C-alpha cells in the first residue's frame, strides 16, 4: 500500500513532548473556509485550546468537493467543535458566554454579522477588556470593505494573477495563498497583542485582510517599477536576472528546474556537465553577459541536456551543490524522502466524507520550536464532538444540554 493511502486508525494523535508556548490560552473561533481557520490553526498548533463554533449543520467546508475537499481536514486540526445556532437567541447567548471565557476570539464573516449577535469586539470587550479579537476580512476599512472577497478576486485585482500567468492570460496561484497567509498574519497580530497585553493588561482588535495581503505579496514588483521605471513583466515573460534559471525538458519528456545564479556557479555548472567551450567563452564570462545572451544560451543548453535523465541531472547537481528541482505534483510529496525522514508529515483522522475515521497524512507547520515540529494533538473534530464538555465547562447541566440538542439550539 502506498504511504499516502488512508488506513484505519483510532484514538488521539501525537501528544506534545514539551510544553507548548500557548498552553493555557483559550481561543474561540467563528470561522469557515480557509482564512479564519488558518488563523485558529496557528494558535492551536502552538498549544492553545481552540474552540470552533460551527452552525448546527456544520462548517460547510466539511461538505465541499473537488479542490475544496481538503479544506476542513487541513485547517481544523488541534481544535474542539461545538455546534450552535446563532440565529436563536438562546444559541447566541451560549456563544457569548463561551466567548467571555476566551483570551482570543477570531472570526471571518461579513462586516456586521457578529454585531447582530453581540459577538463583535465592541460588545465582547465591554465584558472582558483583556480580550484580543481577530477579524479576518476581505479588505481593511476603506472604499472596498463592502465588497465580497475571495482569494481569486484579490489575486485578479491585486496584480498576482497578472504576474503568475502568461501575458494576456492572468492565472491565479496554485494554492490559497492569500487565504492562508491572511490567516497567518491574523495569528501574528494576535501573538503581538498577547505580548502587549502582558505589559498593559488590555486586549485589542486585530484586522487582517485578503487584499492587503495580496498587495504585500506583489510589493517587490511594485518596488521594481519604482526603482527602474519599467513595469514588471508576468513571470513567464519576466526579465530574468539570471541566465540559467529555467525548466528544461529532458530524456523521456521529464522536466527539471536547473539554475546557476552566480559566476562561480556557472563555472561549476560547466565543469559538472563537461561544457568547457561555454566556460571558456569570453562572451559568457559574467552573469550580465549571459543574461544578454539568454535566449540563445537556453536553446544551446536545452539541446545538450535533452538526452540526459532528470534523475541523472538531480544526482549530478546534488553532488556539486547546484540548485535543482524535479517537477513534482502535490501527491508525490507523500513519498518525499526528506519529509519522511524529518517527520514533516503527520497522521490525522478524516472527520467527514466517505473515508471518515480513516487516517491520512497531513503537513505540519514549516518550523521547529526547541528542535521539534509542532504536532497534531487532536484530529480535525467531528461536528459537535466537544459540545457537552464545553457547555458543562460554562455551567450548563447535562439535562439542559440534552434539551438544547432536542430544540436544535446546539449540536
């Protein structure tokens, strides 16, 4: 069986071997899709108790198909779930009571939504001035903040799709870059606010937005224009600062990215491949000379590399320390020897869908703390998996919880 195929597995996931930095912190999140859940996941992975308040029929990402089918299990690990119908006054009251116990509240609904239920920052901070409130939005306050934003919307209007696609063919990036990074920035803001709260004793509201995140991502291209007066070209047609920095089609139509980004690397490149004539060509001696001759040089290199296999070139470039990368698909990463050796993948149980209860591999945050990766401690929760325990924690009796469930207030 391939390592990426689901296998049955029960019980909780790996427990942290060392104290985590946010242990003892409580986060209540009213989030859906990707941006808000990412914010909560950052805090959860770092040890916070994160309570996900869902509609009583569940976060709709539990039911997405196709490219959305990985959203819920990816961004909701290490969290607890309670289903509450906020439309019912009794449900909204329960949510407010839970929020009153929180250090951090996070939400990513349309402007005005949380205010309707008394769950906005102005309302909750009156009860708890230490509260840190993270709002994940489409736009920061201004002329656009009434618009409905999606990752693809801000990529198109924020220059990223233009830079990613070929000229005249804007193309969104191949993952939810703004949603994910917008959630990360929201969490970074929360961490900064926690430090400040330790000094002042007071919380604050943090706002993170998709559009502003996207603008930050393309800032280097804006500064390129400011510095040179020349508009940045889309990446497939860009003015490349290095001559050898491209994808080559090699033996059996495999593809591999190869690079030599300094004069020293160019010499190593030529020596490794036996291209003495190119190394000794005075017109190719410096990087800028090679860039000026880039179209002709790439044609020459393509012809000379066409008979070599991607594996042969990978082995050679690894041996001499040159940049290289075979072209892989996401599913290929399940068998990546580095990820396997370093524990970069962890087991989670799928909470929903036809494979509910089965274990698959997920990716961990790309950093270590005290030499260890942050692990999965709780699998992505089933809807309402922790409802009874959480309501008991705010003084609701078991009999009352049962009645609330029968009345459709909680799930």
